[in-house]
């Protein structure tokens, strides 16, 4: 007699054979793609008529919270494509996560120091974006390190 646990362990996992860092990079890439696309969807992006290419004048907000512009959405889409492309190898996936994290930390720092109403706020950013960018930066670096820590032990 077999129990359900034994049966479930007997099934082939579709992710078998794929390094965790590659799965994480691909997942992060897909999330960035989804967010980039959703930034162009009226209803999910509030004040959609106020969506501008760039600049602090864009009053459009993804989920009514995160200030977005066409440029901001394109950056998300490009990060998504990069994540999927770099998820093909372990070293490239690790580079995407550990290299992309600091980019988001710089974006967070930029958002902290820039005046939201100035022309320098070209992306545009608001307080919610800043918290998100901080979380993304730290999270991407942590995921890149945690999913490849076994590689560092072998050296």
C-alpha cells in the first residue's frame, strides 16, 4: 500500500535538473515582464490618460500606488527580457540577480535624494516605488547569493 506522499515523490518534477538560480532568475524575469505589461493596461494602471513617456508629470499609477510612465514600463520589460535570457546558464542567472540588485539599489538611492517635482525625476518615482526598489535590490542580491551558495563551497 502506498500513501499519497510516496506517490507525490514518485512524480517527475518539471524543474528537475535545472539549477535553482536559473529558476529564480526566470521567475524574476517573468514578474518584471508582467509588471511592465500591466503598466500599459487601463484599470490596473489608474489615471491611465495621464501616462506620459517620462517625467514627474506622469500621474499614472500601477495598482493605484506605484507611479509609472512609458519609460518606467519599458525598463520593467527590458529587465524581464534580460532575466529570461540570462536564466539560460547558472553564471548568467547569478549575474542577472547579483548585478541587477545593485541597479535597483541605485534607483532606490536616486529616488530618496531626488525632488519628486523636479525635472530630475524623469523615471518617475514616488515613495512606494522607493520601498519597492529597495526590496527588489536586496531581494535580488539575496536570491542570487542564496541560490548559488553551494557553488561557492566548491571553490
